[in-house]
C-alpha cells in the first residue's frame, strides 16, 4: 500500500510540474472538501478581499471526496483543477486536508494557510488519533500511512481560535507552534452583529411562527453517532418532551439517516445551528463543537450525555469533559428535563469558556484575517 501511494505521489508531482509552468497571478484560492457548497467563512473572506484587495481574483474550489469508484475518479479530475489554481495563485486558504497541497512540491512564493473548519479544541482529530484502534472516527489509522500521505504538511500558517488551542492543534497537525496564528473563524462576525441576529431571527419566525408564542424555545443538536444507536434515546426524548411548556427545535447531524414522525417538533434544515440558537432560550447538545458558537452567542447550555463513559473513552477529547463543559451534564432523561426547567445557570462559566477558547478580534474577525492576508502577499 505504501509503495503504491509513493508511486501515485510521484505521478501527481510530475503532472503538477506541468501546471507550475503557468504564470502566477494576483489570485487567492479557497479549497475545501467539507462540502460542495461555499461555506460562510469563505464567503465572508471573499467579499472582504474583493473590497480591500480588488486587484486580486478570488476562486472557490469546494468538492467532497465521497466513497465509490466513480466519485473517486471525479475527484481526481477535480484535483487537476486544484493543481492549476494552486500553481497560479499567490495564496491558498484551506479548511481541511488537501491531497495536492500536502503531497506536491509548490512554487517557493506560494503561501498556504490552514483555516480549520471548527473552532476550539474539543474532540481529537488528525495525528492525535492515528493508531487509536478503539476510535469510532474514520481516519488514517496507521502512522506509517499518515506519514506517507503527508497529513497536514506544507502549511505556512495555521489559524486557531485562541492561544490555548495551539498546543492541541500542533499535536493534531504535527506542526511546530511557531506556525500558528490566532484568528478565530470569520463567521463569528455574524454571531455578534445585532443587525444580522435580528434579520435572521425575523426569517426564522416567519418560517416557524409558533417559535414566537409565549413558550420558551429549546434547541437540541445531537452529535452524529455511527450505527444509529442514538435513535432510541432521541426518540424517547422527543416523545416525553413537555410541549405544553416549551417549543422544541431539533437539528440532526447532516449524516443522520433516520427520521422521526412527530409534528410537534421542528426538524429544521433551513438554518444553521448557530442561527437557530439566536431564537432559542436554551441549547442542548452532547459532544458537538457547536458549543463554541453558542458560547459566543451567550445562550445557556445543557449536555445530554447518556453515553458519556463509552463515548469519551472511545472518541477522546483534548479537554476534560466533566470539568470544562459550560453547562450541566445530564446522564439521564430525568436529569435533563429537570435542568430544562431550571431557570438558573452560571453565566460566568459560559463567559470563561468563551474567553479561554475564542479570543476577541481587533477590528472584526473577517477584517483581521484579510489584514493578515494583505501583509502576506505584499
């Protein structure tokens, strides 16, 4: 396997050497395999670059690497497209691992920034979980394979949301700490913008009028679990929920395959989780990184961790789950319903969690990044 990958890498670099003959342009390219759509962080940065650096072209290359032989062939052709734009760009911004970036020899003046798609340092990833055979995470499970694939290599800078997170990301990427810069994600601008909050909230209320009644709104966003073993827990929760007193919005993970038949619940797919948090009085999660966004918004959080011992042991975290979660951890449904009714919560715990994991911006989260980008290319 290793020998085959090395041969493929050699072929990749031979092909890439042809693309490197093209002239470098005033171009900034965004690359992601998280989604086939341009994410909000890329959109915000692109708009600000167009405003502050009009002489630069902005290119978005967003495509997922799906399973199946045909999908892999399609992605190979997409990689050729990546090669052209990478070789003709002055700067490339990623939000995930990119095969071409990590495995090809680039022009000396190319600048590569890794702007990871999630904030904070919550669940372990990357090199932190190679060789962890008990983990349920799909990953490169062999250090030798990770090495030959150059996992997270060729980055000039890596963005993190706070200084506290650097040591964890350094481990995950296998990169020295001097490459890290504290720049939280651009989408934070939308979470602190009062005009945007009102605009989005009005859209949510227009789509779901009952969320504006006299009941409090509860948002539940469970983490995806392999094997659908969480179905019975979620079903029991929504079946026994107190709909006379509260409205319930459920944001299932995009990878979730099962569905529920309950017309009392709003199973939203139109808005992001953090947008739904704008109109929620409390947010219930378990192990989702959305807690960082909710902490910025400042809403009370509850953690329904019915499988905590098993999940924590198998998944692994950078933080101490029992001590650092900014809200009550509930192991049973009885505890959860009691905590939903509890009108008291520790604001200071949410504030301190945010302060530790997400640093404040100077001008704006998007503006700060674009200012740094300008300093890199000029």
